[in-house]
C-alpha cells in the first residue's frame, strides 16, 4: 500500500471509449491508485494503463454497492472509482455526492472525462457549435413523463439536442415515442446517429428527422443521437451548425 | 518539417485551463505538429507541452483569419488549431466545419476537450448528474431575443443549466436580465458560480437564485454558472442533484 491513513477517492471519467481520450489527470489518478473499482465494461477500456492497483469489477445495477466499497477502501487507500464518459453526466459523481451530502466522509476529487456527445459531435462535423441540451431517454431512474416534457422544452427552445440511452431491448417503444415528439418540432431538420463512438464498431448515419423511425432497430445503448436545430446544415459530408461568423 | 505533402489539421480542445486536463490524444497532436495556431490565452495554457512546433498566436475577434491560415498551412504541414475547452462548444469546430462545408479541403480531425461546465460541476459537487442544457449569454453572434427564449425553455423543462459568458464589461445589463428570468422559474433553487475553474484564481460561490443579483459585479467572462433544478440540494458543503438511486 502506498498510503497509510492518507486515503483519497478519485471519481474518474474514462471518456467515451478510446484510451487516448483519457485526460492526463485521469491517467495519473489511475496510476497512483491502490484500488480501481468499476463496471467491467469501463475497466476494460483502461486495461492498457500501467498501474499496480488491485482491480475490482462489478456489473450493471450494483452502483450503490460499488460506491460504498469505494468509500470504505478510501479511508486508508487511494481509490479510483471509474465512470464511463464524464462522471458528472449520468455517471458516478451524483451518487458519490449523495453519500457525501448524507454525511459520509472522505477526501474526494472528481476527475472529468470526455462525454459521448463531444466525440460524436466531432465525428459528424460540428452540429453542436453553440447552445445545446443533453437528454437521456432511460426511464430506469426517472418517470417517462418528465423525460418527455424535458425533450419537448429542448425542442421548443431550438436547442441542438444530444440524446443518450435512446433505446434498449426492454424499452424500444420509448424511442419510437421520442421520434414522434422530435418530428413535431424538427420536420426537415438533420440528425446524426453515432454508434460506438471512438470504440470498435464505430459507425454513423446522418439523415432527416422524418427518416429516424427507420433506425429504430439500429439504435441501442451504445448510440448517441445529435438532433440538429433549425440552423443545422448538411451537404452529404459534413453536418454543422454555423457559429454566426461572416466568412 | 516532419510532413511533406501529408498535411493534416487537428482542431484541438485545450480543456478549461489546467494543462493536466488535456487528453492524451490532444497532447500527442500538439507534440506532432509543425504549427500550433491559437488565441494567445489558450496558447499560454499549453506552454509546458514539449513540441518543436512553430507557435502562431492571435487575438480575440480574428477567428476567421486564424482558420484560413490553419487550412493554408495544413496543405503541407501538420497543424493544430487550438480552442479553449471543447472545440465543439463555442469553440473553433463550427468555423472549421463551415469552411469544409463551403468546399475547403483538408484532412481534419477534431480532438475533444473538457469543457468548463464539466470541471465546474466537479468543483461544486455534482449539480448536473442528469439532463442539462448549456446556454451562452453572449449576444456577439446571436440575437439576444433568441438567447432569452432558449434560457426560458431550459428553465421550463427543469433542466440544470450551465451558463457560459454570463457577463462582460460591455453587456452587464444582459446578466441582470437573465437573472430576472431565472428567478421567475427557480425561486428557492440553488446556483453555483465558478470563476477561473482549474486556473489561477479559482473560486466558487453557491447561493440561492434569488441572491444572484448580488453577484452581478463578481461574474465575468471567466465565470460559469450552474443553475440547479427543482431537485438540486445543497447542505452548505456539497451541491448535487440526485441520480434517483435508493441509498
């Protein structure tokens, strides 16, 4: 053990997939750790990082257990709790903060990561460019009515919208319902669909919003959609939203 | 010159300030470059990176000129055009994409970066956690009415909202107007104000939205606000929005 009574808990974003999208700070946190705790999928992404840390993997749905273990071990050790993408966006920061709020004590540092929307944006061109909203269609932790309302408000505000967790086998109907809502506001607008961004099997499609229903079978939990707004352009190659400069 | 007729243009996010928040991919792009082009403020952030590249700095408002030069040099050289934060969020990606859309040719790769909202979120705790919107109050390139409408829609949708460019000396009145709008929807809600995130002079304040007007003189172009939603909590130490897990 490198640390004796000098525990520390890093909540580390591993980025969207490719190991070179880690930040230097995240890499150092992993190298310095006595324990690395995470979902097996994200642990796999960082297996090339050289570290003497003991790796503890677990599976989906065991987030609370993982955070409790991370706090426990961090009393005496340097622990990295890893989170795909950015831990602050549908990641582990929320849960760690909730434990701190409830009185758990530890020296915690949040280490940000590249979230999927950011790499997807660069793959498509630059559909984001300006103001944007990020919405997850997963209703595991939130009521579906709330998600629909948020989506509608983002559409109404002409936000470019990054959509996370658009579909899973269990809730295919949710995606179709979302597509219907999108088409109420974005008829004729462009949308980019990016699957496995920066990972093996990366592919993307750019189409009109009214063609989205065709891709109901294509989208899955590893897919991010970027719904362009009324100003977003596409010429068959590059999808982008102008910044407003005179060129 | 490392490259002869093998030009390439990297559009590189330098992150919010601290050099260790660069990604490994961004660091490599800078190291491999023959030229690094950027605003003097962002060039300064990466001065510790070891590179033989010739550095070309310019000032605010010369974005179009900088992009033209980057395309020109990238015909025969490896060029990094740098952008603070993430080039896809109010950065250089939009303008580079516009040139590509208009027929400019180059081998371009967008290298994402950590945007200010992400590090600000970790400094405050985890106010974002779930769905969020990002809005800039700068009306240099967009009409103010459009910005106000977007802000209102994000508030209506109960989005956590990251506000960029909240104020500058020239448009102090815009901030006061935005605060008024925020208070129509978020009375009693918490807001985090983070100045110089991950840079020298970093400081932050967490208060109620109705206290925001007090900080009209404090906020500037180096400040990001994170406006919590109806579920965001604060106990004097940590500001966070629950993910929805049972703990």
